[in-house]
C-alpha cells in the first residue's frame, strides 16, 4: 500500500515519519495533536504548541485468559503488519486478530476488533485497553507479587462523573485512589466499589488529563462485559470484565467487538465528554418529551408516610402535574401489584389522583423480584451462580442486608413476565411515566451472568429496560420512560434523563445538585431532563435555581420539615413558581458564565449559568440563573450589563431571549433587586402570588433599564411577570 492509499484509508489523518518504517498516526484538531505509534503501542495527546502530552499510554488490546491447565495468563496484542486502517495482530501463540480503526477531526476509534483462536477458544477473564507487561525489574517494585502487567495510561488527573458520593466528587488526582475500580456502566457495588447514586450512570467513558487538556476514553457500543476504569498506583486502564472462566463463553473460534474503544479530547473533562457523546450519530426516532412537573412520593415513603390522597392534594397545591409513586408501593419488589395492606384503597386513590386533573407515574425495579415463585418463575429464569443457585443482589450488596433475586432476560418466561407485568400496570392505571431503577444493582460477572452471552455485561440492564419500555409503549406510545443514563446509546430507549434523588449527596445537597446539573447539561441537546431534588428543604433554594435551567422540575421532598414542622411558605412558593414557569423545550446548551465545568484538581461547580436554545437560526438565552456568589466573575458583556442583588431566575415565557421576551418571569429566590436592560418600557409588570396576578406599580424605568425590588415581606409571593404587548407562547 502506497502513502496516498494509506492516507485515504485513514480518512485524511496526517502521518509522521518513524525510525521503524511504520508511520505513526497523527491527528491535529481543536488545538491538540493525537499521535499513536502502533508498532510500539505508544499513544499521546498534547497541545499543538506544547511538548509534553497531558495523556499517554497504549491502545492495543490485551486479554487475561484461562489456559487449558486452568492458569491465568496475560496476553498483549502485537502488530504483525499493517494494511492502512487495519492492523494484523498476534496474541502470543493463542490467537490472531485484526484491528480496524478510524480517525477524524473529532477523535480516534477502534471501529472493530476480531480475534480468531488457533485452537480451542480460551475463556476470557477480562479484556484491557491501556496496559503493558511488566519487566522483571519492574515486577520487583510492584505491590502485587503475582501480577505480570500494569496499566499504562498516564495523566495527572482522572474524571468520572459522580464517582464518589457524600459529598459528591467527580475529579481526582492520579494518586487519590491507590488501587480502585470505578464502574463506568451499570455495575457499581457488585464490583466492590462504594455505593453511589444512579445518575449519571452508565456513561461508558472516563476522562484523563491536566490543565493543558483532557482525553475522554470510552466504548462506541454497549459492551457484553462490565466496563470499568481500573486505577493501580496512579496509572489507569479500561477493563471489560467477562469471567468466562466461570461461565460458558460464546461458541465459535472467532470473536468480534464493534467499536470497543473511542477517544476524544478537549480543554476540560466536561467538553471532552461532550465531544465523546457528540461522536455518536444517534438513530433516535423518538422526539424529546414535553413532560410535566413531577412530585415524587419517596419524600414521604422514606419516612413511612403512606397517605396517597393527602399527597395528591399537596401535589396539586404545588402546581405539579404528575404524582410519581415510588418504591414500596408493590406487594413485594418486582410484583407489579399494589401492597393493599399498606394502601388498602390503592385503586380508589389512583382514581382520586386522576380525578384531580393529575397524572400518575410508577417506580419499577428493572431486574429484581422478591418472590419469583409467586409470579411463576423458577431458578431457570433467574441469574444463578456457578453452582446453579440463584444469586441475590441489592443497591449495596452487603450480604447481611436485604437483597433480591435477579431476573435473567435469557429466559422467555422472564421476558413474558416483564411484558405482562408492564402491560397490566399500563392498562390498569394508565400511568404517564415509568421510573425505572436499580439497573446498577445487578450481580457482576464475578458472581452471576445471563445464560445468553449476548445479554451479558452492560447489555443486561439495557435489555431489561428495552423489554419494559417496549411493553409500555405497546399500550401507550407516548409514555415517558425515565432512567439515569446520559449516554446517546440510551436515547431512543429512554426519553427522560432523571437526576437521582440526592440521598447520596449527604449533607451537602446544594453542591451535589449543582455538580449533577453540570453533568446533566451534557444531555440537554435532545433529551428531556427531570431535575429531581434532595431531601433537605433548607437546601432547596439552590436546587430550584439549577432546575430552572435544566428542564422539568421534579421533587422527592417530604410534606414536612425533618423535625415534622410545616414547610415555610417561601420554600413552597419557589417550587410553585418553578412548576409554573419552567421552559417546556428540550434542545439547549449551557452558558457557563461564572460557573465551571471543572478541570484538574477542580470539581464542577455552579454559580450563574444560562440556557441557550437554538431558535431562529441562532442561540437565544431563554433562561438564566443569577447568584450573588462571585458575580463579579461573570464575563463582561455576557449579560448586557444586567445587575442584581441576591439570587434570581429569569425565564422567558415565549421564544425570545430574556432581554426581548414579551412575557418574562422573574423569580426572586432570596433575591432583592433586579436591574434589567430592555429595548423598550414594558407595558406592565404583574405581581404574582399563588392565587392570582395583580398589576405592580412599584417599579422604575430609567434610560432603557427596568428596576424591580422584591417585597421584603409577602406571603405566597411567586415572582414578577414583565409583559410587553401580546402574551407570548
């Protein structure tokens, strides 16, 4: 193959001369340079004008296999020859392989990997990207005596959204872990990691970098193994765990992986993830859902308060339009039938909710069932261990705590049960929304897998959700399927991305919700986001501010304070105002202002930020959060000399930006004054309370600026509406 043909096969990536005669790959894009000498398996990313890479490591696959004498052996691929964008590989004497790759201005991808076994296929324990064998001298310094290889992805910092909880943390220095396994998909506690809340998993990727830039490394397809970032003494790699030494491997002497590795890069971890997600050409056929605000019962249920009618009346008072009935409504987990001992008038209660003009949603654990025999299932329909005994799991996997049997979608009876359960629920109660949960609470490949190898690993939870979503949509094509993943591969299956409740935020819910809000903005271009809340009313002001940008308001708050006292009126006013005035659209991107998407040694944090929507051929600022904190750091001119004191939310009630909106909602969330530049004097300003609207005259108009002052004491005050001419949409 000549040089021109080679360049054509690479899609235009440039080539650099190399001493060994095999030109390395080089991509220049966005001010960065990616290089990979695949003969040496040395890759790196650096600033275009920089000399030192912010990430380096290997990309050739390696396997940990079980040999025929039942020993574990590490086998790293070596390149035998190249054919443009195809590399011929050797895995010692056990197998040959072909690695196909693609390059573009967006990044690098191993688009396909094929392994052909020379003899009887060996069970794969795990596959790795980013490892190398240890030399004899290096092994003498290893803290693990019998490990012959080590991760070799090197960077100053790592970022995995929401990797740690209480308080939430996403960005870490390379030496913060020691030895750690960070699940990137649907497995968490079952792989020995600390519990962390569901959102935003699965993300199928991790970021590595420093102040000069960040690389995002993930998969381009949903894997048939459990995907993790493995960190050992400050070096990292991607691991796909199979444990086929315990389970029957797929038949055949050839194994094919589609898009097992995809790399993108940017100046910070958030934008590296944005480029990674943007590299997926979604086949999404479902439009984003214009969902209504939700009040979820978990705030009461977690306190053992099970009064559905009272909760319905409360939900209506808050102007929420969906009452989500959460965990503990079933006779047992997974039954799909009401617990009539706990809710003796359940069916009447549902009818009462709907008679009040509200809709209902239901929580479902996607893969758990407590009493399988009562729903006609046996061990043949459950995930079992190597001895054939059904495995049990939970959100924390402590074997002394409560756990659940786990459904195996390999079984036709299991599939039939899930479909019948879902259709019965949909037909009986006509829910608008299904909140699907605990896809991350299933057994890992270390203890149990589906019998069908095609449904293992990350595909397990995806398949369970797929069955339930398909059954629900057979009854109501417009039902909202709510789940936690930000990943584009879930978009056609799940049409509402939900921030989880902030139980995992500990006592720092405001900061936790702020960080989650930044990661949630990755889904803003095309996905409906349910903003959720924490448990602490005293920290809810910050949650309301964030939610005004994200999308659909949602709450898991109790109807009383933690000490049982009534909710202060101003706390409830904020929620009512948000439920009335939030943006109903789904396609947007963030304007960060003085907020930060994070970076090296810096977690994401929220201050002021805005919502940019593509309208009329450009981006319009349709909503903005104004916080007093560090407002002097807002970029000059970003808000057209807007001035304020305290905290405010401005939300356009039409398709204009906030400076030209003909109906602009202004919510003082602990706000005092607002000085807003506008092109003309408004026709009127309305003072809005829970019960109605009245003309407000105590405002000033001077030199193209409108000055508002929030009343110092006014019970049930929601905010101002600035009106100019005819009301907008």
